[in-house]
């Protein structure tokens, strides 16, 4: 039976752990979008230059992405562990106190094929993972698919819990929430946490940024098209982007043309 192993040797342990500054930590529903992003970027930078104690301990707890898990390694305890690991490593320990995990089989409506969802109510967020819908050839691949979905939903929870609602109401929809919750702010943060986790662990998890972007592309013809040029900073292939943007723009123009003839 395979045994669980930990990640390869963590980055060099700093002489003095430098924890996040209390003054820079996001404040519940009172933080500007640019400050939410900057906090995540700062935590990511510390991974490379000088780990905080909680980050270092998170790496020690993190299971290897190359080790095959035994079949009795169930999704629920694994994902609860990963919630804490992701939070300490990438989010500055800001999420679990306000977030709970739920586990379900399949969705009531199969019209939605997403593996997870996040709902915020009051001061709390709930992340639901539909574990039966996990994709992968092996049990281990399915576990990591669930973990990638969890990280995707944690970005949603982080934004929902800490963003300034007054500022959000004044901002362009695409800049923050987008149409499906995957606006520019979500993509900015998702890009940082995905690439940071993969770089420090050697993993290759995919939080579904491309599929999330495709959902947003369907509504972009109604918004400021100048903003489309900024998405190449998320590591997407320019040709991949231009092809789909052009297609959606053409479809929107054609729809308007047909509508005007009626």
C-alpha cells in the first residue's frame, strides 16, 4: 500500500520568520480590490524570499502531488487539510475562521457541471465540493482535482468576505465580479495563488482559469473591450485569447445586426 509522503524539501528556512503585518491584513468587507490583490502578492513573494512560520509549517503538512494515495484516503479529510494548507501558505491565514466546507454527491441540476461553488451569507462563506463529479484516471488524480476546485472556490470566498462593498458597487462589473464571479480581480488572484503553489511544491494543479475566462468572454461584448488586452498577464496564450475574443465579438455584432433588421 502506498504511503503518504510530504512535499520535496521546502525552501530554505529563514533565520527569522517574518509574519504578515497586521496593518496590511484585509479587513472584513472593507478592503479595496487592489489591496486584496496586493496582500496575496505579498504572501506569494514571501514564499520565494522568506517564509513565514505558518507558510513553512503548511509546506511540511502538504502531501506530495507525485505520491499515489491509498484508496482509503477519503476526499473529506484530505480537503479539510488542504483548506488549512492553502490558507496558511497562500492567503495569510485569512479564510477558515469564516469559511466552512460541505461535501455532496452530484448536483441537483446537472445543467451545471462545475465541481464546486461558493456562497457567502453575512460574515460567513460556505464552499461546497461535489466530490462524485471529480475527474481523473486514478484516485489520486481525483483527489487533486477536488483540491484544485477548492482553491478556485477559496479565491471566491476571499473576495466575497473582504472586498469593500461600497467600492464594489461603484466599480465596473467586469473589473471585480464579472458575470459569473470571474472578473478581473478573481483572475488576478487566481493566477497568483495557482502559479505560487505549483512553483513551491512542483505541482501542476489547474484551478480552471481558462474555463472561467471563457464563461466571462460570452458577456464581454457588452462591456469595455479595451480591458480584454489586459488578460495576457494571466499567462494565457495570446492567440488562444484573440481567437475566442474575435469569435465572441463577431457573434455579438451579428446578433445586433439581425436584431436591427427585425
